[in-house]
C-alpha cells in the first residue's frame, strides 16, 4: 500500500476499476468492513483520510478528533487497500474556497439543524474527492444514515458517475455502534451509551412485527433512552430523509443523544423486502473492537 498526499499521485496509481472509501481516519472495524467490501469488488481500493474542518461546527470537537496516521496505515494495509490518500489541508483547500455544495431539503431535519453547515461541508468534500479521485464506486456506512442520503442526492443532482454502495453498521458485541468518538466514552458512560442501540433495536422488532405508526416506534426508543439527554428520535425515509408519520416505505429510525462529553448517533434501517419490513441490525463483533483498548490519550495528532 502506498501513502499519497495529492490527487494527482493517487490517480497515477489507479489500475482498472477504482473503489473509494472516504473517511476521517482513526480506523475501527466499521471502516475496515467498508475497505474489505471495496476490496472484493474493485481492482484498486483507495481510502481517503481527511479530518474535514468544514463539517465540524464545534472547533473543540475538531481539535480533539482522534488522529493517528501510522496506526491507520497498518490497519488499511491489512485490509487490502492499495492507496491511502491523506491530503494536507492545502491540497484540499489551496485557496480559501469560493465554491461550495449547498445541500437541499435532505439536510432539513435531524442532524442538519443541530449541526449547521455540517452536511454542506460533507457534500463539498465528497464532491472534491469524487472529482479529484474519479472512483467508479464509493462505500459509505449506514451508521450515518442521513449522510448516506445526502451523498446519494449529491451524486444524482450533480451527475457524478459514481456508484454509492451502503454498508451495514458494525457494532460492538453489546450493540454499541462503532464510532471513532467512542474513545471518549468513560467506563461510567458505557451503560448509558448502550441504551441507544437497545432502544432502536427494540423499536425495530416492533416494526418487524407489524407496527407502522412512527409515534409508537419513536416512543419505544424514547422510553429506553429516558436517563439520557436526547436530541431527537425520528423515523425518516431512506430516499429523501423526510420525516414519516407511517412506516410505508424504506426508512430508518434514528436518534442522537449525549452521553458524558460525547454526542452519539445511531439508527436502524428498516428495509422493505417483498412487502415485509426487515430491520438491518448491523454486524456484531465477537470480541471487543480496537477502540476498546484505545483511550483518547493514545490518539496523537498527525
Ligand atoms: P468517518 O471516519 O466517521 O467519517 O466514517 C467514514 C465512513 O465509515 C462513513 O461512510 C461512515 O458511515 C462509515 N462508518 C463509520 N462508523 C461505522 C460503523 N460502525 N459501521 C459501518 N460504517 C461505519
């Protein structure tokens, strides 16, 4: 595997079909699952690492975001990645950018209003990665369900010739969705953090057994989250991220909470297969993830 810093260097290493896995680094098994899926479908797998300042609304969150390029290099190489693209800020934004992507109504609910400018920042950087790296396909996690809708809309609206491939959420054996920010959870935070997946999975079981009313499903989540500071619980469509009253099309049930100093998001996709609702409960690890052994103090700035 080669580490490259410019779009040109990355493109020079493309052979055959190219799959891109865009990330902000500090890898865990969720990222690695995306890389391994990409490996099984494309000739060249490129993973990008860029902690995108445009998508952080809280400068403290940007500052403390875990970074460790050497650690990431070893993990990506072992997952069959060919090219690691880790551009410096100047490669992404040589001059202060005057052109940006503005995301439409898909950003109006849930994460959008709580993180102003976040999805515009995500879409701007994803558009740059698509234009600069010219992948045939790009892998995104269902963990960030609304982001997935934003990226699919970006591709449709601006006609990027890229196939977006979603990947199920990878979870700890206890159900907690993997996230690089989990390194900030203290042992005392863990029981509270677990309630998020617990509530969502309980509601998913209700949906599978025929419950279609959003209010009932959301209440099942809320009642589990009672001890936590809850930002939102919503049922939204997979195609436009519209908030739904009834589960009458492919949807996702999503929630955001605060546990200790950490903001956590999670969701369960409710797919409709042959007229039946089928929940994507994600993939459970059998043993603790790499994040469990990695405290925030191990995450050195690049
Ligand atoms: P991030 O580095 O957090 O921006 O994530 C990079 C990509 O990995 C995004 O497409 C995420 O949705 C995906 N991802 C993050 N966590 C998980 C997870 N637990 N399972 C599956 N995909 C994930």
